[in-house]
C-alpha cells in the first residue's frame, strides 16, 4: 500500500468566522500559512457564487502567499472558470452549488451534464490545472468523470459521516463499502482518487485506509477542533490518524 496520502485543509470556515463580524479577523491566509507549517499538503478554498465565506481577495492572497498547492473549489460557471483561468491554481475541484444549502450537499451529476462539463474542463486542463470532480460513490458518475477529461475524482464522504453521526452503523458500513468499491473502480479507470466532506477524528480512519485514496480534504471539523486544540495540533492529530490507518 502507498503510505503517502496528502491532507488538504479547507479554510472556508475561517472566512465564515471573519465574515460573522464583517471585519478582517481572523484572516484565512494566516490560517492557511499555519496549516502549511503544521504539515498540510495543500489548501482548499471554495469561492461560492454568493461569496458567503471565501472572497475574491482571499483567493488573490492565497495564490500570492502559499507555497503549497491551492485546490480551488468552485461551481462550473463561466464566472468561476474565468477566475480559475486568471489564477491557474494547481487544482480545480468542481462542485455542485445551491444557494440555499449550508454546505455542498451532493456530488456533481456528471452523467447528466457530460457534454457541458467536457467543454468546461478542457480550457482548465489546457491552463495546467488538475481538474477534480466531486462525485457520489457511483460507478456511472466515475465512468463519466473519466470520459469528460477529469484527472481526479473526489468521493463524497458526507453520507458516510452523517450515518455514523446518527449512530446508524449498518448504514455507515454500507456506505463505506460503496466508497471502497468506487475508489477501486475509479483507480482502474486511471483517475486519481480523493475523498472528503464531514470527516472527523472518528470517521477518518476507514477512509484514510483505502489504498487508492491519494488525498483527503478536510475543513469544518479541523477549524472547529482548532478552537480547542489550536490549528497546528488539530492538523497534527488528523495526520497521525491518517498515517496509522495506512500502516
Ligand atoms: N471536499 C469538498 C469537495 C467540499 O465541498 C468540502 C466542503 O466544502 C470538503 C471537501 C470539506 O468538507 P468539510 O468541511 O465537511 O470537512
């Protein structure tokens, strides 16, 4: 098994906290630099259409200030494509976006949107971005992701984490089995496999243990836990659990 597995730290909720008071504190770039110092392999930031957390100026600051790669999460809209093409981040992760949702609820429907996504992705790939599609653990979605030219799929772990939190261990195990099969299938298609959404110290180990999963992207739990432990120690503990799971 490959021991190396990257941890991308999502800093959106540092911006959520800043925006709650309307000022400049706490600064997402400062959090990103602390995450970098604590051993994060990348920073993930989602520029939403409504700019509810990360703002355009945050993306400028992250691009200018980070040494580790930026994973730019965005909806597949013309506005976001123009921003990505201007900045050319290391990675672009396409997610579905609904205004009323609290967080990204489901995966992209790549099957239904195949032609549009193929055209949307091509210029991003040409600009040198690694394009990732955030999808549910379903074979057809993975097949279509490979067909539209994505290099990476990020498997949505939200349902698994929600079932676990609800104490539905049978349901969580079934979802974990689907993620396990999907990770294998995606790797067979030649896709790099990432996973994320809702992961915590309690749920990370079985996902981190999947040999095909090259990267985890984790945000809300780490930012929450940093209130108690500090950001660096919260990240170090996550890293430790990931490494243990892969031994
Ligand atoms: N990956 C993707 C594609 C996401 O949309 C999100 C949430 O923004 C995450 C990972 C991180 O999820 P969480 O904040 O629940 O850890």
